[in-house]
């Protein structure tokens, strides 16, 4: 009886761990392939704020975004 409960709990913990790391790996791949923000979005955002961005500023922003991904 106790052994059956332990087997279920161990199976559940292992399943949760595999599911978590699998989902994490999938999301990392997905975000690398389809980034949530790109150069055009950054340029549009800066223009909405009233700034005319140059390539250096856009590159700096992209590097900052990649650092946190």
C-alpha cells in the first residue's frame, strides 16, 4: 500500500520535471526562431516616442534584447 503511493508520487515528480524541462526547451527554441520584437518594431517604437533612430541605436537595442533572451 505504502509502496504503491510512493511509486505514484515518484512517477508524478519525474513527469513534472520532464514536462517542465521539455516545455522550457520548446519555448527557448520558439522564441529564438520567432523573436517577440524585431528591428522594425524597435524603429517604430522610437519614432512614436519622437526620436529618429539611427542604425547604431537600433543595434544597441537589439543587443540588449538578445542579452535577456
